[in-house]
């Protein structure tokens, strides 16, 4: 059972990291290079789309890692799995407390209706997102370490 769970947890966490990394290093730079109206529309649409899926993905991956930790408790895998779950949980808290409030604003913006500090808010979101991605990358590496120690 731990082996199957390890594969599922690794896959879920790896795909989560991949999507968030792609947003940070591919999608957002593309959006920044678009004309203003298209960039605002792209951010709003992306925020709505990912805003629906990511909470389930984050929570699901965190539960998978917590379960992996519990099932491997007392083995050499448990420490890495526990730290990975903790980092993912920190990512969830960071998201809920700092990123989601900005995202809730962003998804309502249009070229005709947006706040005067829209660029500052987008830059703040991007910086916080990079921190989240770094946490997720470390968590993913720890998941891989934990699963190779099984």
C-alpha cells in the first residue's frame, strides 16, 4: 500500500509543481508581453480557471502526503514525507492568506474596470507566487526522496 500511495502522491505533487512553475516562468511572462487589454483578460481568465481547480489539488496532495507520512512512520521515509507535507501545508496557508485575496480581485478586472494599482498587485502576486513555487519544488524533492527510501 505505501508503494502505490507513494506513486500517487509523487505524481499529484509533481504535476502540481509543474503547473505552478509553468505559471511562474511561462504563462505570466507571456501575459506581461501582451497588450494591456489582453494581459488583463488573460490574468482574469487564468485566475478563474486555476482558482477552481487548485484548492482541491493542493488539499488532495497535502492529504496524500500526510497519509504517506502516517503509513511510513518509524521508517527512513517518514521524515522526508513529513517535511514535504509541512511545506505543502505552508504553501496552502500562503495561498489562502496572501495570494487568494489578490486573485479574487484580479478575476474581476477588465480593461475598462481595474484598480489604479493593478500593476503593483500583479507584481506582488507574482513575487509571492515565486515563493510558493520554491516551497513546492523543495516539497516535491522531499517526496521523491521519501519514496525512494521506501
